[in-house]
């Protein structure tokens, strides 16, 4: 576990949280999402970050066309 902090963009307040840094089998049980759902989420986030227009978003069509084979 690691303690991390971040600053709220709206009010400047500081938030702290515990982050699991060990990808063991026990930590994988801590979510209700399936492997394909997690892969889709990762794919959408990656597409948003890599967007050349830097708008911070992608279209619905782009999200539906994400190739999930590379995300699992």
C-alpha cells in the first residue's frame, strides 16, 4: 500500500488515499467489474489521453471502436 495525495481542481483542497501497488490475486477480488469491463475502461482512458486534439474526450463511435485485445 502507498499513501498518495492530489489537489481538487475546483476548490484546491487536498485529498489523500491509499493505493494498492501490488497486483496480487487478493487485490483483483476487490472489484465487481469483469475483465472485459476493466479492459474497456482502460481502453477508453488510453484513447482520451492519446487524443491528438487534446479535448479530454472521445466520441461515442471512437469508444465503441476501441480494440480490447490489447487491453487485457
